[in-house]
C-alpha cells in the first residue's frame, strides 16, 4: 500500500497516492475509491491505471521518461491499435 494524501481545492480534492495524483469533484466517488483501495490496493491501482484518461498519451513513451515524469512503478502496456480499413 502506498501513502495517501487528500487535499481540498477550490472545486474538489486532489488525492496523491504514491507518485500518482487523482482529482475528484464528487465526495462519494472519492470515499468509495479510497475504501476500495484500502480493501485491495493492487486491484484498485490496476483498475485506475487501466481506465486513466491519459494512458493513450503515455503508451509510446520509454519507461525512463515515464519514471522522470513521476509515473513510477507502472509499466504502461501498449493499447491495441485499431486495424485500418481498406476500401
């Protein structure tokens, strides 16, 4: 389990878990995700990384670059590329 820090901001909360920062505007979603993380940290981390909005941007970056950006401890697997349709 990684350290967790919750900070209030003007329109919600930022939650830092290890080297990752998440943003919440819904207190129920925040507390639900925190509860899930406390119950099973590995499963919750996997689910969050798999659904990350910026995952597509990270897929082609070298691991050293990801580490330098603070995306630590996470191997970002390439996403499936859609096949080009030929006419």
